[in-house]
């Protein structure tokens, strides 16, 4: 009876949390936001290639990272493979990512030139993990397990990752991408050892500067920058670190970069906002209530008439549009990796 009572109390508590999150979603996900996302997703659906991929230009055409992020934007709207308004687009995205999985587990499309293929591998693995959690597809699981194994095998001695699986050095940006993929995989039942996660945590903590921000590589005493600092905080959350000095200092650093209602098209703008909104969502009301309305209004007001968002200097229009749609949909709480 005692155990039954404890389980009932736990379920009730979780129910209260879920209701609170749902209420927040309705409060912050306003009708203009819904319209902006609808237009963005429609734009993306029209830009999908026949093979299921996304991306444009000589650098990002058929890029697995861009493709995976577009798929995540549709998942955030409640679509799953074959189900929902954009279920067809999600299924085609899954098919392309699976077709890009090599026997080694590496997810890469040779037709796409990429500055850092491990970025693509990390985002594609994250996408497959979310799809597997929603579908329990055996085909997806088989490829996902190989992709996770490849990430684990390519972790370097300091606990991080770099642009390619064979690299002996590491940087925070690529490392965060792999940590999120591993967390998503663990969430849906794929084994990842504690040792691997502990080494991730050590690398991220060693990348933090005294001002609370994060530098690019631990071997260099570089300055903090907003985009990778937001990513650093999310990496800690993804690794299971929810409190402590590193989190507090990191959040304080991010909070100094509150969106200011003007459209800033600097390098890595969408990358930074993608991670910052996740960090503030996890941090709770104190941070979220000032951050989300600011970035929401900034993105809604800067959407182009086509339904897309103008890309920053480092990527393509499909990437910027997918990232904007993901950021705006965070309070909907539809994707497990983003949930509180």
C-alpha cells in the first residue's frame, strides 16, 4: 500500500508539472507565433528535395545536418513519420538520413560538401533518436545504435570531439552536438556508458571561462562568445548537470545577451538562439519569462514574406528557417530532448 501511495503521489506530481508546462506553452505560443511557424514549415515543405534532403547552395545542398534540423522542425509541430500535416515530409527526411548511414555508423552524404561532417553526424543521430522514441522502428534503431557507437569510439582523450571522427583534438561546438545526440539516444533506450558522459562533462567544464561564458577549445585561452556559451550550458543540462556554479555562471553570462528586438544577422545567430532558448527553458521561469518573449518577437517580426528567415553569414536559408521554427516551438514541449 505504501508503494502504491508513493507511485500515485509521483504520478500526480508529474501530472501537475505537465499541466504547468502546457499552460506555459499556451501562454507564450501566441497566435502570431503559430502563424509564423505555419508559414515557416510550409516554406520548408516546399523546399524539400525529391530524395528527402534539404539544403541549398554549393556548400549545404543535401547536407545531413540541415536535413535533420528541418526534420526536427516538423517533429516540434507534432508530426511523426507518415502522420500529421507534414508526416510525408518527415518520412522522406527519415529515409534520406537512413540512406546516408554508412556501415561504420557514420551518417554523411558524400554529395554534400561540409566543413565539419561530425556536426552533420551529431544532428542526424539526434533526429534518429527522436524518431525512434516516437516510432520504435527496428530499422531506425539498427542505424541509430551504429551511429551512437561511432560517436563513442571517436571521443578523444580529453572527452570531446572535432570535425571528423579521426581527429585527435576537440572543440566545444562539435562536442555539444555529440552530447545532445547521446542524451537523446539514452532517453529512448540506447546504452551509453557513464564513463563516456563523465568525460563529456569534464571537457565542457574545462571549457568555461571565469566570466561564466565558454571558449572554443580548452587548449586555447580564448574569449567567451554568446553562441557557444549557450551551447555549453545546454551541454551540461544534456549531461545531467542541472545545478551548481557552472550552470549559474553560464546562465548569468547568457542573460547578458538578451535579444533586443532588432534583427541581428551576425555569424552563428541561429545557432546561438537555438541553444539559448533551450537553456532558458530548462532554467525555469526566472530566465524564461524574459528570454522567450524577446526572441519570439524578434523572430516573428523578422520573418520574410516567403515564410523563411534570412540566413546568417554561415549557413543556408533552410537552416535558418528550421532553426527559427524550432526556437519558436520550444514551449510546445513536443520533442523529448527539449522537454523539461
